[in-house]
């Protein structure tokens, strides 16, 4: 998901997106542990997606507290 698409989402939608990304990351880690993961770049993209969403959540919280 693009950063521009994420910026348009509300804080609740971002939290749901974060939960789905965390579940996906867990599944990918389990696949990697059992030697079933063939594309290791999926782990990296999941990790970066989680970081991107967490950054936006934090920015929205900081924006809400300053106003």
C-alpha cells in the first residue's frame, strides 16, 4: 500500500491495517522458520509496511495533541 493511500486513512483504519500487517508478518516468519518461504523479500516489505503505518499513527496522534 502506498504512503499516500495510508495518509488518507483514519487512525482506526490505520490500526486495522497495522493488525493485518502484523498477522501477515507472523505468518511469514513461521514460513521462514519451517523453510517454506521462497521469497524472502516479503518479510522485508512486511516489516517496512509496519514501520510506515506506525509512523503515520504516531504522526496523527502528535497532530491531534498539538491542536
